[in-house]
C-alpha cells in the first residue's frame, strides 16, 4: 500500500480490513455507503470533507459492490488470507461423493 493510501477502518488492528479507499481518488460521493448491503461502510452525507469509513470490517462478505459502483476506482477489495489460500475440502464440506 502506498503512503498516500489510507485504510478506512473503525476496527482494531486485529480485524482484517476488507477494503482500502484511496483518499486521493475518492470524491466523497457516498455511493459506496449507499450500495453496501451490510451497512459496513459509513459516510457522512453531503460532506465533501469526510471519507467513507468501514465501521464493521468483520461483517464484510466481499461482494464487491462498493468497488464496482465507485466512479473513480478508489476502492480496492482486500481478501483475507484465509480466502485466498483456502485449504478446505469443498467436496467434503458439501457432503458430495466423487467417484
Ligand atoms: S465488499 Fe460488499 S459487503 Fe464488503 S464493504 Fe463492499 S459492498 Fe459492503
Ligand atoms: S464510491 Fe468511491 S468516490 Fe464515492 S465515496 Fe465511495 S470511495 Fe469515495
């Protein structure tokens, strides 16, 4: 992450931050707050001086809607290691038997 990139978080350091918002690209339009299905992002309305914040970082389900709607591509989704390097046996989890 560059020095100019700010992580929007309200959680503790131990909680994975699901999104990073580039303060230089963000135009404070509130669209990410509006679209987030879990109300994970909070942005003060009609205030161009404040950045969106991730208020419930551990409740993000990585749907990508905030990233998709952002008009300036200011949002980057940061998948946790447990998702990137998933070692779960999906077949076993689903109870399927593969011959
Ligand atoms: S990825 Fe989805 S759930 Fe997570 S902050 Fe963005 S819109 Fe909300
Ligand atoms: S949608 Fe993008 S530009 Fe708009 S407030 Fe969110 S991060 Fe900023």
